[in-house]
């Protein structure tokens, strides 16, 4: 059973460009979470999605950031008009349906904004 | 809001010795989970151990054990017989266990060095 997949592993963008980060959850997992880790800091929750639904987006910046988890395909975290402060590692985690399960993390995408 | 505090930015332990990493948290909930995650230089987040708040018995996973003090809201991690491969960032995390609120709240981490 393959783990949580994230791609790309490294992404370089210039200020003002768009960044698209992809996350494929583990097989059978229908819950996806996105976290951001700034340099030398812990992970901060961004958004929690189930298939075709955003359940909790309390950690998402109000502008430029969006996330989706379509019926088919990976979950996408989209950052429009990136700024230097968006440089960070973005982690995706997934868990099975129901509650009480731990989240399994992907390897992360390191975004660098020039 | 729930908060998790790790007051030790860095710790060092000699190989084969024992080290304890501290974590405190603040919550008004009674049903929740606590976790310790390890992040080696590869940056992959690895679950080390978890504790359900309703369980009085401290969780143990091989060389890793916790001291869970619910009244004091304390959740420390003890690593016995430390190995070079234990060197990593360690994050304490909290998750509520009600409704759909399943996000993890992390502390700022403790960097563990293991010396020969």
C-alpha cells in the first residue's frame, strides 16, 4: 500500500506566479489535511477536506490560497500570486473515513519563491 | 483555542542514555489524542507514539514511552537506550476527538542531538 504521495517535491516560483501542489492520499483514505511548515517552526494546520467538500479551512490565509479535493484525482493546494513569505514546506496528510485515526503524512513539497 | 508548548528548543543525549522531552498543552476538552512525531533531516513526519486522553495507562512503543499527566496537561516523551538514528526534530501534537474537527495542533518542536 503506497503511502501519501506529494508532487512536486521541490517547486521554485518567481513572485507573482502561481503554485500548484498535489497530494494523493493513501488508498482507502477519504480525508486530506494540508499543513505548512515555515523554516525552524512547527507545522501549522491550513485546511481539512473530504471528497468534494471543505470541512475546515480555519488555517487558510483569506486571500490567494485555495484547496480542493475532487471526486477523482489528487487534492490540490493552489497559491496564486506567490510572495517570498509563502516559501515553506507544505505537507499533506490523509486518514481513513471516521474518527480516531491517525494522519499519515506525505514527504512534503518545499516551495521556494524567488 | 488549543495550544501546545514545547519549552526545550534543543536537547542532547549520549548514545545508550535516556532523555525526556517535555510538552504541555492547553485545552478545555476532555476527549482528545496526543501524539509525538519525529522529523528527521529528510523532513518526513513519522508518528512515534500516541495517547488517548481517556486511557490512564501511559503508551509505550519499544524504546519510546510517555508520561501523560492529564490534570497537569503534560505529555512528555522518554527515549531509552538512545541511538544515533533518534537524532531529529520531535513535535508534540494534539487533536480533539469530537465532531469533524480533526486537525492536529503542533508544538514548535525540540531538536534532539545524539552524541557518541
